[in-house]
């Protein structure tokens, strides 16, 4: 089962349950699923397709989590990176991942511009989510349902600093992420409906895992 289907099935279980909180922004699972489908539709119309890397240099916020799920709906590879990184560091990730999509926010605007200028690929579709680009995605026609990508396909690429040299990309499959989330829930004795305070950055393993675990629990993710 791919992660887009995971989100869909848990939404069906409790569509009215609170799903995400970010300041004044609050969505239940049913409403958030509609937002995710709309953003996925916008990304698809911009030309992104299964297997493409979508690099996100974003902080912990509703838009980041929504883009994560939209990528899972389409079979894109969500590739988050530290929003504090320099232009050169971001450019390395864009190059290494052969990025097709790239989202950033106002606080990273300058570094993002440098990174795009240094990117050696054929071109990257950029989204400044603080400058109307996310709202445009939300206003797009929604995809009907999750894609049918195989659970053995890569859904996530996390970059670790390692100990020497450049960051290393760590590929994760839909199946690996789903199992890791359910195992964490069991190991930590999380209960159905519990809220999660999302303090770990969403470019880190546990920040991403929190997004998935809160959905598996039908609990709210508080950014």
C-alpha cells in the first residue's frame, strides 16, 4: 500500500477528526484530504510526474505537510532540506536529486535564488509558498484519488550530513516508511487520536515520521 492510499483510508475512517493545526489554520481529515488532492492536481498540471524529486526547503508548517502528502498522492519523491542552508548547499541537493520541483518560503528566498542559478539540471519548477504559489496550487482542480504507484517505489529522500564530504541522500520506499511509522507507534505506546506536537524539523527523519504517525493514529499534527 502506497502512502497516498494510507492517507485516503485513514481519512475515510474519521473524516471529522482534527488532522492538522498551524496557528489559525485548522483542518480535519476530510478537509485536509481535499486540500491535498487540490495541491496534487496543481503539481500534476505543472508537469510533475511519478518518480520526480520535489525538493522542499521549508519550515514546520501546514504547507510543508500538505506538499508532503500531495507528493505521496502523485508518486513524487518528497525531498526536504534545511531551510537555513546556503544557496550553494541547496544547489548541491537540487543537482544530486535531479530536482524537478522546488518549494521554498520567504525566509529562504535569497538562498533559493542562488541555488536555482547554480543548478546544472535542465530546469526546475519553483514555488515560493509565501508569494501566492501555494494558494494557486490550492485553487487547482483536484486529482480524483491516490496514484497506483507500487509500495516498493521511493517516496522520500532525506539528506544527512554524514561525517565527511557532502550530504548523502537516503532513499525511502512507501513500504519502509509505512512500516517504520507503525513500528514507532507500537514502540512508543502512542494511542489512537493522540495529538502530536511537531517540534522536530520536517527535513529530519522524526519530523517526517510525525506527519505519517499522526495520520496513522487519526490524531492532530500541531505545527
